[in-house]
């Protein structure tokens, strides 16, 4: 059997990071500017802690400043909002990211909407959501942006292609559908109430799975030759009792049918942080009135 082309998100992300580092080096040499990203982590969620560490490290590797704020799980909303206010006012901070999920007693909508939209490198502030939805210049959420870059690289134009996004979360599914629509794909957004999901997915030239259900998407859901982007990151018990990471797509099964597929890990994951770095440089350039990286 033929197998799908494996989309190398790791290599693509490394190229983005190299371009970011180049741009940062120029900003620093020519203007004395060092872009800065502030990451706020509340509580001890182990997966979040891993992401935050990795964001900080990659930031520094690209020549940017990383400011990590770790707050205890019992931090009050007022304390968190006060920190966001200080970061909004800090001229050395060009990007602010509050790691989600927040502990249950904190209203994440309220906190995210307190971030200066110009510094909202996650693109979750309502005004960035509105700008994206109306086709205006926005800060675009990193994970869907990473998926879009992979798809454009593979397909060139997405115009007229049938795209099915499985999942409608504010952080992945919805912005993904907006981006695909912006690139003139014909977009269907599926979710837990969708009827005959397999039939819906079978129409798609492009499938983006952002569900959070290990290996849910099967090979017989996929139109032969379709491109499959797997956003899912699920920790499951592996054969020897150790946890392994799997996506929302049954990789072995789908790779027999798809034209191209992202692996987990090594697909969308690395693209997310690369896009975060790129968004931070973009935010910095916009703040300084300097030309943005393309
Ligand atoms: P959410 O849990 O917020 O959203 C999941 C979506 O999937 C919901 O819209 C839900 O529908 C839908 N869904 C759940 N079950 C089914 C089902 N059986 N059939 C169809 N749709 C279903 O998850 P996120 O969007 O935050 O994340 C999705 C996945 O992506 C997770 O595995 C997460 O770990 C991963 N992720 C990866 C990132 C990366 O960098 N690679 C970044 C962010 C997330 P409904 O709305 O009806 O409940």
C-alpha cells in the first residue's frame, strides 16, 4: 500500500524560528530593540509547566527576552489582573501570554480580555477574535496559524478546497475555521453534536482534527489523498506502562489512505511555539512602527 507523505512540522518550525532569530538580530543591531514575551502560569498543571518552560527556552534561543511569572494556584483574580496590568504597561514586554487552562476560580475570559490586544500574542482577546473574523489585521492564535502555514506550504492555494475542522473550541477549532475561510476553502465545522461525522469528514480535501479524543479519526473516514492535520495531544498508557503521546487521528490507519498527514509528536506541536515567537516579533514591530516580518 501507498502511505501518506509525512508533514515534517519540526523542520518547518525550525525554519520559522531561524527567520524569527534573524529578524530579532536585526531589530537588536539596528534599533537596539529586544522583543520580550511574558508568560504567566498560574498553578501547577504539569503539562502547562512543560509548555511554559519550552516557550521560555525557545524565546531565549531566538534572541528574545522571556519573562516567566509563576503564581500559586490560589492566586486571586485581582492579583492576576494586577499583574496583567503591569505587563500591559511594561515597555519591555511586547507579548503577553496567560497559559490556559486557569484554575477554576479564575474567569479566563475576564483575564484574557484584560490583556492589551496589541500584546495578545495568543490572539484570544475578543478584539483580536473580531478582527480575525472580519478579515482585519489581527493577532492570530498560534496553533491554527501553524496549521494554516503547513497547509499553504503543501497546497499553495486553498481556494475551493473542502475543509472539515473537527472541534469548535475558541483556541483551535473556531479560529482554524476562520483562517481556512479567509483562504477561500469551503469550511465545515464539526463537533460533538454533528451527525454522521465519518460521512462529513469523508467529503474533505483537508481534515483538521482538534478534538482531544485519542485516535478517534479512522482511515475509512478519509477521502483517498486528503490532507490530515492532527492537532490532538493525548497522553495514553503505552505498551510498557509508560505514557505515550497520540493525536486525535489513528495515524497508522489514516496514513494508508491520506495524501499527507502530520505526525504526533513532530507535526502541529512545534509549529505552535514557532508561531508564538513570530507573533511576538510582529507585536514588537507593530508597537515600534517598524516593518513586520512576512
Ligand atoms: P476542547 O476540549 O476545548 O474542544 C474539543 C472540541 O472537540 C469541542 O468542540 C467538542 O465539541 C469536540 N468534540 C469532542 N468530542 C467529540 C466527538 N466525539 N465528535 C466530534 N467532536 C467532538 O479542546 P481544544 O480545542 O483545546 O484541543 C483539542 C485537542 O488539541 C486536544 O487534544 C489538545 O490537547 C490539543 N491541542 C494541541 C495544541 C498544539 O499545540 N498542538 C494546542 C491546543 C490544543 P463540543 O463543542 O460540542 O463539546
